[in-house]
């Protein structure tokens, strides 16, 4: 049994950047061990939040903007309700962040692991839901999940999204980055905020396996940063039909500044511990590596910045940590995104600061929509009908968006098929008439 300071440090690590596998929770939102208190819901009306005819678009407690506002807003069933943070837990961003990572239930799911060899002889682990190939059609939509830094398929927020998407008929796969969730490390390289090549190969692999399915992706925290960078790089050629970014730090320079202030130092220290633990499992790969690598600094890092300075920035060719952060931020990628993208942030996120959100670029991009909740912490969002131990407030919002895109894709395919049929019949009739 883990007690005292060690237990507290592990909770901090899970809270930071979507990291580390949380313990199984004794309480379940469906069990009889816990009864949620009855809560009343406030009703707000706002002229600015209404469409013509008096229909509410979204509650004024939310900040909603983006070039895709008119296209995507009709998809959401719950945005006209106020964001109602769970009492006490949701009133402080640090309490919410830590509580969500430590006490949120972890749905039980049987997973089947596939190890994918990358072009540079590295490896990543893909966790699929067992039995999906027997239960789902080959054209069922596929959802790729990207956890946060050091996170993986065991994390509670990943599991909740996986279960919800699967119950809505989607085939789900969790992309565990190198070294995460016991993913094998076969080369002297992990992953970074800038590195999108592993994701690119995973998407190509999944698309090749299910050529008739629409592909979607959801990323959290650092996984969201990598996902948005990938969308921007692929631009018009992106094979994904839609994507969702959650708790994205966006501007890593700003995030780094805040990460070293006040209580955030606790997250920094504990996340550095999590990175060191992963690194020490694979120390032999880095022996006698030479160059600018500072292996002792990485192995004994007291902060994420020290780990990135000793290892990450050198692995990916950056001159300094500041160079790495400034050139790995996904805020610069938004203007190039041509795939439908929903971004959800919390205004009080201690790790992904609100001031780092590229609001102007999101407003100008017709493919993007941003929702900012007044509270939520980092990967918390302890609000909604399943709070405090169930799925985060964001999950049904994400599914509304993805189902809206999938319905649109299905209509396009049906319309295309109908058009082809009409053309074929017309050509046939013309042939008969001329014959």
C-alpha cells in the first residue's frame, strides 16, 4: 500500500499534463456505494446567445467562438445549459485537477495490444478494444485517442472517452507513445511536443486497415498539441475526417512560464519524476550516446525543463529548450488546419493557460470551433450529470461533434451514390433511345 508523501506525489503526476496511470477507484458512478446529491440547475437567458426565433445557441457561462461557429454549433445538445461545476471540488482549479486524476472512476475494458514498428526502427503501442472486429463493420468510424504526456490507455479520462465512443458505434484505438503505458522503446529516442511522425504513421496504418471507414482523433494536453500540429502540417491532405483538442497548452513558451510558478511547481516536480521513471527503464539505450546529450541532467531532472534540456531538445535537433518550446507550439498550426476541429479549454487551467489560446486564428479559420469553460482545471471538468466520479463534462460534447461530422459524411456518401446511380440510369436510357 502506498502511503504519505509518495501517494501524494503520484497523484500530482497524474494531474499534470494528463500523466501516469491512475489507480482503480473503489467507487463507481453506477455502483450503490455512492449516491450523488440532488443539485438544482440555474437557467440563464441571453439575447447574445440566441438564434433568430428565440432558440438558445449556448449558455453565457461558456466562451464559444470560431470560424466554424455557424457550421458546428447546431451539433451540440447541451451547450444551452450553464456550466455547473460540482460543489467544493470544482471551485478550485488545483483541487479539481487533482481530484479528477485521483478519484475519477476507471471503466473496465479489455484491450488488445498491437506494437507498430516505425520507420526509424522505433515502436509504439496501439490498444484496441477486444472483440471489435467481430462486432463492428469494416466501415464503422475509427477514433484514435492521444493521451497526455506520459499518459496511456489506463488513464481514467482516456477510458471514459473510449467507453462512450464505443457505445456509440465507433471503433476505438489508443495511441500509446514510445515508453508510455509500457510501450516498447527500441531506439535512443522517445517523443516530443514537436514530433508528429509517429502519429502520421499510426493514422496511415489505421487507414490502410480500414479503408472504408472515416477516421477521427481526440487528443488531450500534450497529445492535443501533437494532434493540432499534425493537422496543420497535413492541411488539405489530412486523412482525418475530424479532430478534437482538449486542454491543449497551445503556446508552450507561455505554458513553461506558468509551469514554474506557485503551486504549479508541484506539478512540474512530480511530472519530472514520471519522466525520469520512464527514462530509467531504458537507460542502456542512451549509454555512450555523446553529442550534446546531457544524460546525467535528464536522469536526475528536477523539472520538465531540465529533462527537455538534457534529452528531448537534443533528440529532435533544437538548439535550446526555449528554441524547442517556441518551435513546437501548436498555436502556430491553427491557421493551416483544414480538418473540422473542436478545441475545448478551461479558463482556469493551471497547465494550459487561457492567454495562450490562439483565439484570433480560431476565429478566422472556418474549420475551427473553440469552447472555453469557466472552470475545469487541467483534465478535470468535474461537472455535469456524472460528476464527481464519472465522465468529465467534455465527453458528451465531444461525441455530439463527432457524430455530427459522421452524419454529414454519411449524407455526402449517400448523395454521391445517388448521383452515380442517376447518371448510370440516364446513360442507359440514352443508349436504349439511340439504339
